C-alpha cells in the first residue's frame, strides 16, 4: 500500500475488485450441482451398504435392490438418490424399510412386520461425511472464484 507521492492505495486494485465481484455473484448452477452430487454420492454408497440383500438369484437380469441404488442429477441442480426402475423391486425396499401389516389371501390383517429402517440408518451414518463433502465442494468453488480459474 502506498506510492511514491505519499498517497495510500491498494496494489492491484482491479484484480481485488474482480475477486470481490466474482464472490458476490455467488455460486453457479454447476457449483450447486457439484456440491449436491458430492453429498448424494456419499449417501448412495451408504444406502447401498445398508440395503438388505436377498439370497435370491434373478435369472431375468433383474438386479438386487442393493445393486439398483442410483444418483440422478436434475437440470435444476437437485440430486435424487433412489432405486432404479430396472430393479422392478423398488417398492419392496419401501416395505422392508418401513414395515407392513401382513394380510392373508382373504384380506384379513394379522400382524405388523417391523421395518428395518436402513434408509434412516444410512442418513444418520453418513450425515457428517455428507456435510463435509458439501463443505469441501463449496470451498473449492469459492477457491476457484478467488483464483479466477
């Protein structure tokens, strides 16, 4: 700071103003997609690990529910985690997770089959790692804005 005539000034003021302008613009859609996907990928891996796997061997090419976990990034930046349509058994995952009331062929209710709550367990188990991945992704985005890359 300062120059030869005694007036204080900021060195590289234009570059400094450029950094402030880029930071003020906030996150781009791509930055948000990257951050959301970073968290979703961690949750998907945890969900796959926690999803129960049957011993059944499907001969028609249908994957096990555990192998059907997928991550979809929407154009809006939203990222969804769920089970693929190819598994044809995604609705079974919900029954296994939430539980159900068993009925007989006449429609009479008998007992409640408790859920395994693997979705909720995956959420709890991965929460801190998801937050860290999102934080790191956002930190990287701001670092790119500061370095103008």
